[in-house]
C-alpha cells in the first residue's frame, strides 16, 4: 500500500492544511474560469465546489513519484494523503454543494435566478419604445414574429400558464397579466408603448374592457394606437 497510514496520523495537521488549501485553490480557479460562461457567481462557485477535490490523475502522479522514488516520501505522502481524503469527501461536496455555496456567500439562495433575470430584462424593455400584445395565442404569436422580423420590440400578456411557460422557454418576453386591468398595462411600460394589440380569444366584452383600461390611463402620447384582432 502506497499510503502510509502511520505517517498520515503523525502529520495530520499538515495534511489537513494541504487538504484545505487544495480544495480552496481549485474551487477558486474553477469559479473564476466558469463565471464568464454562467454570468452568475453562485452557479460558478457551485461548480468550483463540485470539482474541488483531487482527481485520479493527481493520485496516479503522486503514486508514480513514490514508486520511482523521484521525490522524498516525507514530501509526497502528505500530498497523497490529502488527495485521498479529498476524494473521500467528494460525495459530500457534490451532494451538499448548494448548501456549502450559500454558506460561503452568506445568502439564502441564488442571487439571480432565471426568473429574476427574465423579469429584469422585461422591466428594462418596458422602459423603451415597444408594442404590447394582449393575448399570446396563435394570432398574438404571429404578430410577435412579424414585429421581430421588422425590428420592433414587444411585451406579450396572457393569463394561460402553459402559453407563458412555452413562450418563456422560447425566449419570448411573455408575462402573466390580465390586460383588462389598468395596473397590469402600467406595469408593462404603458408610457413607452407605441401600439397595443388586443388578440384575446374571449367574448367581445372582455376585449372592450381591455380597450377601456387602456383609454382610462389617459395616455398623454397622441401617437399611441390600440388595435383589436379577434383570435380565431
């Protein structure tokens, strides 16, 4: 057996320091390397924690040094012991990587989730000139594609969770909201709207309510328009 257990016990403080240094250094390097891809320090640090343990290559290299007597055992043995201990701890690091990362960053969870980034992007879009599509069914989606092809930005509103989920997964700025509510229209940046398209697959009275909510806001911009298209 290449690992000297008695030497490990005698040099346990040294091995512990080497183990901690190995985990911290490797986790730090991987975290910095992963951040440009993830754009999220929480996810990057989780990646670093998961791969921070020593690998089989390092273990094989240290074993080879001992066998070929290329380095003094007093130097290689603590490194070998720290590598083995890190591999033993690997399942725990992988299983509890989220908790470890939260403890390091002193936060309850990811600072920026996917939903948070989408909400921030939608709020930023609401501050620019855009079109609001009320209803993201077949007609609303076709209008959205036309707007994209002609270079117009838009925010779509719908009350169907499945449509919203499918739109979000496709990268479309779709939000949950009842277009008949004035507060909902205000939240999607009514002051910057160039046009509101109503494509609600609902009775005519509901479309009229949406139009009424729009006009009730008392738009100061006379260039804004509201159009209605009954979804079929």
